[in-house]
C-alpha cells in the first residue's frame, strides 16, 4: 500500500515538472521577452522627456531584401527598428504605402523603412506625401533620402515632410556625425525657419517635396498648393561617391510603434533640373 502511494505521488509530480518547463519555454519565446527594451534616449520627446543622441557605439545592422517594388530595386529597414517595416505599391494609383516604426532619422544614426535604387551622377526626385492616420506622432517623417550606404549612420541628405507640417533639408556630413538641417514652417506670414510659428492654427502642409543633386550640391524643392516645384532656401554641399542609394522612406518617430505614410506620383530622373 505504501509503495502504491509513492507511485501515485510521482505520477502527479512528473506532469507538473513538464508543465513548468513548457511554461518557461513559452515565456522565453514571447515578443515581450525577445524584443529589446527601448533605450531612454530613443523615447520621443515630451513635456517630461528630452530625446537625445544615441551613444556613439550603439548600432543595429540594417535588414535588407532584394525585392523590387515599383521603380526601386530593394527595400531595407535601416537601423533595424524593433518592429519590422513593410511596404507595398499600387501600380494603378502609383502609390507607395510604407509602414515603419523607428525612433528617428536624425542625430548620429537612423531607423526607418527605405525603398531604394543605386545610381551615380545627378538626381532629380519628387513625391507627394499623405498620412492616413491623423493622430500619429508630430515628428514622424516621410522623406526622400540620398545615402552613401545602408549603414544606420551613413552620410546622407534628406528632404522630409513631418506629420505636423514642417518640412526640411537635412544632411549628415560624415559617417557617424550628427545631422544638420534647414527647417521650414509655412504660415500666412510666409516661411519661418525652425521653431513654432505664432499662428500655428493655419500651418499649411506641403503638397509635394523634392530634391535635386547637381554635382555635390543638394537643394530642396516644394509645391504647397499644386504650383510648379520651387526651390526653398540655399543648397547644401556634400560629396557622395558613386554609386550611392536614392529612394523614399518613412519613420514613425516612435521606436516601438509602427505608423504609415503614403507617397504617390514619385518622379525619379538620373539628371539635374528635372524636379517636377
């Protein structure tokens, strides 16, 4: 009788051990356990938090697929945001839909979804931009990007339209160096570089943005209301060795939350003077 009781007790404990091991395995495989925590520097700026530049030694390897999409030859999650990006193209409407998380395209490294092609020489490129989600983060950025490489800290030039309406011409002058930029907010009082306008209720969103590469000079072009593209501000100067990457991208500005931008009527010409 005593022997029988021991057998019954062991038969109850064994499944419990197996269940505990299975639970540990399941927990280890959940996204919460495998996704790295968002560093404090990557959190969006708020009334109680200041977003700052990443540590100089912080990098994530870009994830690339050689999958053509529209006029582009490949797609990359530059900087490998915690949530993988995605993209699609509607040939009938000529619209690219890009979904991406990513803390920023700024400072000394970037995180964004990038559709690209490799070229050399001069470039003219333009696109219309819209944001289907009206409540996304104000500094989310849909952009045209010309980069020396797909590294997260590559030399680059970016023209972008922010979710809140500001547009800019930005550049990283050397690999691993902090981005510099010219910023514009358009109101009834005209274009104001940087800062908050005094009449923000009537900030206008650019209808179309573009970039021209002419030799080592890069210029921002904008159309506010459907008028012909107009150059905004002075060009910047940056030397990129060919071939380099040129394409469109999007960043939600939230490291662990994806958002979506639609870029349509994309024009690319491998020469200067063709932004339209």
